[in-house]
């Protein structure tokens, strides 16, 4: 079973994503801030990470940067799920290694699940 780590500080969205992905047959791990998310990523090495950018303790950009530094985590596909829409933020996240960048307001749950499936399928 593929494992997905959801790093999202909004409990309601985290729960909604978790339930939908579990129904899709994935094992889900959750973190409510970047620090816990990074520690979990290093520990469990999930098959994919859904990552918010605006979070307490450590933001998503910092998490991305740290993931890229580690041999064990640099190849984990990361999907950014955020409210930040500026082209600078998008470019920065992609340069830091994100595979896909989704703006929360522009995607519904079905779209997010589809992106997860696409990105997990392409993982080596």
C-alpha cells in the first residue's frame, strides 16, 4: 500500500483529504506543521507528500528545501496544495523540487486525488 504524508495546518482540510485518499486505498500520515511533517517524511519516507506552504514553525518552502538535501527524501514526489497564487511562489516551489503546484481555490477534491494518482504512478 502506498503511503501519503499530508502536511497541512488546517485540520478540516487535512481530515477531508485523509478520508478521500484512504478511500482510494492509500495509507495516510498527517502533520499539522512543517517541523513535524519534515520529521515524519525522514522517518517513514512516504510515496508522496501533499504539502501546504503557509504553516506554523516551518513553512512549506523550508520543508521542500530540507527534503532536497536528504538522500532518503529528495526523490519523494511533492504536491504543493496552497492558497499562494503568485508566479514567484509557484516558481520557487518548483525550483525547490515540487512536482505539482495546486492552488486550493482552483481545484476540488477530485482534482487533487487525480494529481496524487498521477504523481504516485510516476515515482520510480
